[in-house]
């Protein structure tokens, strides 16, 4: 069974309908934040899906703070995907809900290796590889390199901050990550300054989320 998870909130009916048309699925699971009432548009989605004999699951993630949402969404996907006694094929759309919910869902996807899309008028696949988590997508040194680049740094500064790694090994990793579109480099006063691209910053955040210990 292929399960489509989608973040969802008030006014997101059309976005979820676009995702339903763009991403093949057998079961629809909507992820919402904790609230007493149901989001606008949920009743209409249930009505539309009932015409094809399908059920819409609406799951509230009741958690405090960003990391709490990441944990809650990760646990939700694990629980629902394994509810049929096997392991469902999972795809995630993050075009609905609040920005906080969508960001938390993206980081949960990095943790679990779930293919992720942002579907509006365009279907954009985000840099999450199926079955490959943020923790194991990169080599140890690549992960260290990305994690150390919250702000731009020179290679010389990184050599000093990341012993025992040599200038040659860090330059090699820089080239590898540059080819992935995760870092950029510029020459400034004869020194190479390295910084993360927009995708690189997202991956860095996901690495932080992935490397946090899971709640007991």
C-alpha cells in the first residue's frame, strides 16, 4: 500500500487536492497540529474520498516546540506506515499547514528517508532520498563539514576548528558537497570562503534533527 502523508491546516483543501492528483497513493493521511476543532476543508476531503471508497485519516501531532513536532511526526509516520502488519510505501507532501509544521515534517522525512514534495501549481521534489536518512546520506566528514558551516568560513579556519582533518581532505569534501549543490565557495583576499547554499542550510538543520537522540 502506498500512503500519502500531507501537512494540513485551514484553507489547504486545494493544495492537498493538487498533491492527490500529482502523487499516486492508496491511503491519505493528513498531519495537523493539536487543536479542538477540525481544519476547514477536511469534511470536503472526506466526502470526496468516500466516493472512491477511501478513508481520510486526520492525525493531530500534539507536541511542544519544533523538535517535539519532529519527534511526533516521525513517530506518526512510523506507526501508520506499519499499521498493516508490513511496511507501507510512504510519500510526503509539505505544502499545507503552518511553516513550522511543514519544516518539522521535512526534518522528520530526512530522519526517516521519506521522499518529500512541495506541491502547489508545481510539483517540487525536495532533497530527500528514498530510504536514505540525513544521518547516513553523507560520510562522517561530509556531515561534520556541513554541521560546522552555520556561518561562512575559510578553509584555513575550518582546518583549525576540525582537527585532525587536513586542508587537502577538507578541500576534497568541499568539492564533493559543491557538486551536490550544498555549498558554494568564493575567493576573498586570496582565501577560499565556503558557505552553505539554501539547500545546504536545510540539510544542516536536518542533520541536527537527525542526530538528536529520540525521546524514550
